[in-house]
């Protein structure tokens, strides 16, 4: 069964782990919504649905030979990457300054934020090739047939492009439109210029205001670049240009889901260090990403301001 980190937090009785999970997810629309599947081993090989079998009409008493059809699949492999970091706290500072602020808690919170930042950037741009030790992100796992371009070299966003992106996701509306802050501002401007639209605002479980376009949450990521290069309707680089990308994502075990080892994100109190007067806490996460159905995610590239 897939659980979001928010739900997993409720199953923990480790106060430090609960605090780290809350720190990681409270400012991340991705981690608030993305479900995680626990797997045993260092990776998962799965069949990604490619085509569904066809059906036909038959006359009464007709021969049904040739009516058999089977779906086709593309075999994919998603591997777990090791994500984490150590938080060292000087024992002198811990002993002399904790009356002003809990130094250990502050250091661990900053380390937890760095783990979140690394996950969110890899969620978009991750590439497991070339010895990066990363998992593959959206740019690699969304198939070319699910990528649409705003223009040969990019173009200004329109609401019609946003509707086309949503329609590219099959089997129901996506759960989230993930975009940069610049793209979100453009969406707001388009709706104000049109004088009407399907934009709604509500509070999430953390009390933050969240926008919805046609009932679909707009997730804002600080890690989607606005300087991609698009040439010939293909994204050729992630720097040096003036284009961005908007993603339409469906979450779930049959769609886009995170992968994690049993126990998920863990906290290890390593204790005192030999080489300095400090104690160390390790935040560790064996994590990956899988797209179980090719039509459950789509990308609109070439979005200009």
C-alpha cells in the first residue's frame, strides 16, 4: 500500500523523526501529495502499460476467431538512490547556548531542509546515468509521446496550452499541475485578463493557500528552471535559454509514485565523534521514482514569460 509522507508521519512514535518529516513536507507540494511504495531490494522492475487491447463488434452466431487481443507493455526499472546527510552539533554550543535556542534541533532542521531540496531538484532533473548516484526524475521518465511543446523554440503560455496539457493525461484529470513561480504568475495574469476562469483558492493541511485550476491543484516548485532551451520543439538544455516546463501529474500506484525501502526516511543518532567534541545525527532515505502508466504524466515544454 502506498502512503504519503504525511500519512507515514502519523504512524511514527519517534518525536525527532516526526519533526524531520514535518520539516521536509510542509513547504513541498510534491512531498505532500506523492505516495510512496515500500520495496525490498535496491530497485523495482515493472511493466509500464503501452497500449490497451482492441475490442470489436460481432454479429449473432459470428465466428470470434481473431478476437483475442492482449495489451503491450514496456519493461522499466527504477532504482533506489541513497539520499541523506549528517548533522553535527558541537557539544560546547549545545551545552552553553541551548537556553537561548535548541541548537541541535535547529541544525537537524536545516539538514532536513537540505534533504528536501535535493529530493525536489532530483524529482525534476534526476538522471541516474553518468555516476550521479541519483534516481531518474520527470525529465527522463515521462515518455516523448507525453511531451508537448508551446512552439518550435517556445512561446508565451496560453490557457489553451494548459487545457491541452491536462487533456494529454488520460484516465481522468491529473492531480497536480507543477510549475515554476514565473509560470504560476503567468497563469494568474491570463485569468485576470480573461475576466473569468476556473481558478479557486483554498487552504491545505498546513494552513497555506493553494490554488486550483479547474479543480486541479497548482503546485509551485522553486526547482523548475525558467532558462531551458527549446529547439525544434525539443528541450535541448536546462540552462542558457528563457523557457520553462509545466507538468501535469497523476499520483498513485498505477500512476506516478515514489519508491522507498521499508521504514522510509530514517534518523540515526550516531553519537559522539572521535575527532571532535560533537555529536552526529544522520538523516537517511533510500528513495526513487516510478511512472507505472505512461499516460499518467505529461509535460508542456517551451513555456515563455
